[in-house]
C-alpha cells in the first residue's frame, strides 16, 4: 500500500526519510532501499544527510535521480533495453526545421515562419512540452477536427500537431529521443526488473512535479514494489502549485487505499528541540558587483566572528546567469571557497572565440582584425608548427598592415608578398601626416608575418564549399589540427591547463553532438555549418569551479530545492528576475493547453502557471534557512539606472512568521559603507582595504608594503591624484604642462613643421600632443556606409594631377582641347586615379564609389574650364604638381627662456604651382574638397582664419621657397564642392606687407603656437569638435576639476583668445 508523507523539507521530511530507511532496515540491515530524487544536488544532500548528519549506514541504499533509475532498468539483464538514443535539443530543432521546410504537406502556417535559429528553438520548445505531456498526435488532431479548440485556430493547430507527429515518427525511425522518451521506453520493463524486485522499498523524495513519462514510470514502479512518497507540502498559499499536482495526478494514482500522513516534529533528531525563529534581513545594493561583495563581507563576518563553517552557508539566485561575469572574481577576491552549479558558456572561452574566428575567416574575406587575432592567439600553431615568440611582433605587424592598407580580401593580402625583402621603410605619407615620420620594420618580422598569413590562408582555402555534416566536421577538425595547438600531457597540471582541457573536451562533445545530424542527409554550405557550430557552442558550457571541495554553496533556485542551510543569502530579488518574467507560448496558447490538460487528459501545463511555481520556489528557499535569511535586491544597475524590487520581499516575513524588517541600504561609496558599519573594514579584500586607507589618509603606503604591493607606485598615484583633484591650483604637468620635450623640439628644429600640425595645436594642444608627440592611433577607425570624404579628396587630387599633367604636355591652355578629347582625358584620369586609390585603401560600396567617380569628373571639368577662363585674365599656367617645398617664417623664433633655439621652419606638399610666363611670378594652388552645402566664413576669409589659427596653410605656403628660390606671389585655395552653388570656387590669399597690422597679428599667432609647442603646453581646449575627436577617451574633458583648472588658466585664455581676433581682409 503506497505511503505518502507530506510536510516541510526541513526538518520534517528529512527526519521522515531517515525514519523510513531505519524502519526498512530494522529487521534486515542488508535490505535494499532505493531513494529517487529529482536533481543531482538533492541526491548529494541525501547522501550527506544519511552518512554525515545522521551517521546511518548506506549499505545497499541506492540514491538515484529519475534518469539514473531509467538507465539502471535499461541496463539490466542479458539483453539490455536500449530502445532510444538520447540526443540534444539542437538535433530536434534541426529535425523540426527539416520537416517543416522539406517533407510534410499541410504545414502552410508554419512554412511562413522566418527561417531563423530562434524560430526553430521556440517551436521545438513547444513540441517538447507536448512530448513531456505524452500527447498522442492522432487524438490531438481529432480534437482539432471536432473543434475542441474552437474554430479560429484550427488550421494553425492542425499544422502544429502534424509537425509534432512528423518529429515523433522521424525520431522513432532514427531510434533517438529525449530523456522522457527514454523513460517511456523502459517503463514496460519495470515489472521484470531484477533491480526493483530486490528492493524492500522505493522512496520518492522531494518530488512536487513530474512529467507524464515520469508519472507513468512511477506508476509502474509502485505496482512492482512498495513505494513511499515524501512530498513537500504546506498550508501556505505558495504551495498551491505542489498541492494541485498532488491532488490531480498523485492522489488518483495511489488510490484511496494510500496512507497520507502529515509529518510534524522530527522523530530521529538528537539534541535540543530546535533553534528559535529565523532572523530575516532585507538589503539593497547598487549593481551586481556590490551585491556580491556585500554577501562576501557578511560571509566573512559569520565565519570569523560567529563560528560558521563555509559549507553551512548558501548563496542562491533564481538564475546565476546575471552573476556569471563577476561571481568567481568577487568570491576569489574575498578568499571565499565555493562550489557552484554555474557553468560558463563555451562560446565565451578564448579558445572557442579563436575557433569561430578561424572557421569564419574565409567567409569574412580574411578580415585583417580576425586574421591578427588568430595568429596572435597563444594557441596558434603557426607555419613552423610552434610559436617563435622572438619573431612575433604584433605591434609591428599592425603597423605594416595599416601602412599597406590591408583590410580584407586576397588581393589586398597579396600586397604583403610584394614588400621589399630589405624590410618596410615608410616615409611620412599623406595618410599618416603628422603622426609618423619614419617607421623601420625588419625584414625578418615581415617575413614571419607573411609566412603565418600564407599558412593560415592556405589552410582555410582548403575548406569545402558544401558537404554533409560529417564532411564539414572533418574539414574543421583538419583545420584545427593544422593551425591550433591543443594542451598536451606534457604541460603543467595547473588550474589553467585543467580548465583548458575541460574546454577542449566540451568542444569535442559539441562536434559529436553535431555529428548526430548526419542521418538527416542534409547538405550544408560552409556558412550554414559555421552558423550551426556557433549555436551549438552558445548552448554548451564548462563548469566555473571544478573539483570536489567544501565551501559556500552557490546555486540557482531549482538546484537549491530541498537543501538546508544554517544561513542563506537569496540574491537578485528584483522584479522580472525572481519571479522570472513569463509569457504565453506563441505557438500553443494557454487556452489550447487547458484543452489538452483538462479535456483530453494530457499533462500539458499552462505557461502562466509558472508564476505559481516561482512562488513555491521562493517559499522553499525561505524555509531552508536555519538561523539567518538575507534577502538582497539591486536598487540600481552599474550605470545607475533604477531597478524595481521583487514583490516576494513583502511575503518573506509571513512565510517565516516574523515581522517584516526595514530595508538596509548598502551605500555605493566605500567610505560611506565603512562609516555606516566600521567593522566591515576587517573583511575588506586587500586591494579595497588599501583603497580605503588611501581615501582616509591612514597608512595606505605602509599597508601596501606589508601586503607586498608596489608602495612607491601607490605613493606616486596618491600624489598625482591630489594634484588632479585640486580645482584651485594652476595647470599641472598632469594637465599637459610637460615643459620642453627635447626630442620633439629637435625634430621641429631639424625638419620644421607642416601647416596641419600647427592648425591642430591651435585647435587643441592636447590633440596635438596625442597625435604628433605621442603618435597615438585610434584603436578602431569608425565604420562608414558611405565613401569617406578623405578618400574622395585623395581621388580628386590624384585625378587632377594626372589630367593636368596630360593637358600641359599637349600645350594647354595655349591650345585648348576639343570637348570630346577633354571628356575622354578626364574619364581616363579618374579611372586611373581610382585604381590607385583602391590599391591603397578600401573605396567603399561599389555603387557609391561609381557615383563618386562621376562627381569627380564633373568637378574636374568645371575646374579646367575655370582655370582656362582665369588664364585668359591673369596668364597663369599650371606647371608643377604635388611637390615638397620648405621655407622659414621670418621673425618667428623661440624665446630666450627656451634652451633650444628654433626658427619656424615650415614644409609641406604643394598641390600645384602656377607660373606666369611674362613676369615669371609664381602662385601656389591648394585643392580643398568640400562635402558641405554652403561656404563658411573660414573658407571665405582666409586672412582672418589664419590669424585665428584655423587656416595656416596660406601663410605657411606664402613663405615657401619654390622654383629658383622665389617666394610665391599669391596662394590660392581652389574649393571643389559639389554641394555649393558654385562647385569650383577660388579664394586668393596675399601675404600682408611686413610691418602692417595684419602682418603683426599673423606673426603673433604663429609665435604663440611655436612658443606653446616648444614650452610643452599641451592642455585641452574643450569645444564642439570634441565629440568627433579620436582622442576623446584619453582626454579628461569630463573631469570637472581638470576642466575648471584649464578654463581659469592664463594659458587657456591666451591661446583661445586668438579665435576672437578680427582683421580686415581688404
């Protein structure tokens, strides 16, 4: 006769379990008893309860999970039952897609679904619920035909149940299934099971919900051997989910002859009558990291001052996924040992990232960043089969690829093979103007890069375009063997190596899982195979903490069911986290599930009933705390966005029969936390303790020395911080006041300056410092969907140079070209210039690039016509194109207080020099490509723009010695602006007469700029351009004390003051 024991897990049901085992073994100590539990964590708890806590003998006591019981029955006898091979959900998702897309008819509603991974995952989740509920497809289809589900959704449900029937039939023919299919298959073998027949009793412990297959197996077991059900049930409303399952499924199954006993006080518990009421504490923290740190500090307090053991403490969340990034680091930082059910997603492992990048290289056309990531990986095997670290220079490799403008594509990677064998000798180029003067990369470094890239590309090019899943897996395995080094047995047995081996074992398991798809006979492209591989890696996981040791138990709420703790921390009690946010199934609504359950008799639960299970889980957690229960929620995330607390916080007091306590707020700042609870400083990790001491000025340096940290660096950091945070002081060296930089000053004295760096200093000295002194480069250039304006400017410059060179050779403008010949020449020049640009850097989308070339052709025709008309008026003829010239700006020299004597030498690349034959006067012409719609005052008033430091090319060019040492008579800007009313606009600049007010102001501006550069004044000047600055992340623009020091300083006012100067351009 079945026996049913109900009550609370702790201590009632645990004591009842011990009593039941003792009673079964009282007459015969060798009597066999089986205990069946729903989870592995509860299995471990039962083993600890019997062997450790109660010191009971486990001789012939078998503790099994539901699945282990099915495996034990299947493995019995001379002919083991093996009717079903269990496969992963990915197999059934792929099978579902295969059936919907290729095989069955009558699936029109489903065939309209988007062909995405998420679609098939959601659809299989619905079908899996039907499998778990034991739904018979013919009966469901008949119910649809008889309109049990109503008229509106008949076609949809017919398609759903048809594909369900197809999946079941395909799985049956392939002899595969889920764990429930396996349990259903072994159920007929229960009456003949030798293992079960030798049992004195089978105890189902901690069960409050079962699938239909598990119910059927339980019913067969109960008809074979005596069964006791130890069922968690209480009078609380939170137990409604368990109560409904018991009344609807278990009670009818065991029948009226069953004995149902409500368990009260523990029977076989020695000692006192039990502890007093549980102490309830509710706390809030700001962000995940601080919430975990708050828990850790409290754990240390419990262990150090109250005599707790770590293994008596539990930390539980509804799901541990939000805590995955910080969990291990925070607990390790506080030196707290722990065990956990949390697993790290396999795709986040560095080896898996390299594996995915490796498999995707050919798909992504050998994108430069991905290629470098692979060959710089610590597990990359390399062309020689090992890693020669002396020749691997990733820093120089990046420089080489940037200078060669290699972004992606085999054609661009061919440029690497054409590099001179003597090494890469890169003079300053327009693309790197003001950032580098000369880079010298050794030939062996380039040769090593070339070998690695060739080895990698050769291996990837051997991958098949199409094939079966087996062909694809074998190809990937071959690629990995060629390019990736696995950890070998000879490597050290440290924690990192053990973890990496676990990762590789998980990768092999994923590939085996993919191999299960072979029976479907589907041919895949390499792209679809990689997508499938990524999905599989995203689902697989490796344990965060390996090894069997004691410590704080960190569990999710499902794993913590039935586990008692002396003190329990429940974290993450925020709305939509615990309870989780539940939606109705998009494919099978709750009203349809109710018909399947109530009318047709299949155990298919409604989705929104999940909220009742959430309440039950929270109640079980509250009841599992022995002395203290800490509930915590996040009042805000790491970015300060407010978060709502869980409604369960208001019910905890009622569940524990104690008064609801006020919420304790953990301050965000460390100093405020210590001020609120001074004893917490005894439980701070070393780094936080040093930080707290530094903030309070109480022996941080001495503490750092005692803990083995770098005390000198800490002292320096504290001194720097004191200066940086001081709003009242003048500009400091940490604001950019470096003083004379000898090497930079020598470079200026020797070679001079180009106008662009001078303009950059006038705009923002810190930007100049970052770009021209430190030569910093942006980590990643912004991606653009349109053709870059700089590329268009380069194209226009090159096309004009080629076209004017051909025109001058044909005696133009003295002999103008006929219109058809001119059109052909312009088109040819643009095409040739475009090919040059394409070889140096990506041009952009094809269509936009073609439109850009047409725009340049139109501008060139307008420029040639404008120059022809100007020749008839002033007689200037273009003569020389894109040449380097130098000069000296008179009277601009370093001051006496600067130890380096520097005259302002200038240099630059001149776009064009025109000469007038009759007077031999020369004119410098500079092209300016503009994308705006109107002409600005800076473009129109060149003298005023020069005085303000915005346009320094005109005065710099005006001092250059050109052919024969002549000084230009005029500097002219030719604006090429397709969006202006006049696409070609010429603006002349004449150097003011020496001694004039205009000359003096221009001289003063250039003197201020030279003095600032040589004196090392590289402070920031915030303005609207900061939003587009490449160096914004390195600038302290958002730091209020730095901003105020700069804004109040005389240096800032003096340099920014030149922007308001006014001169008369007439």
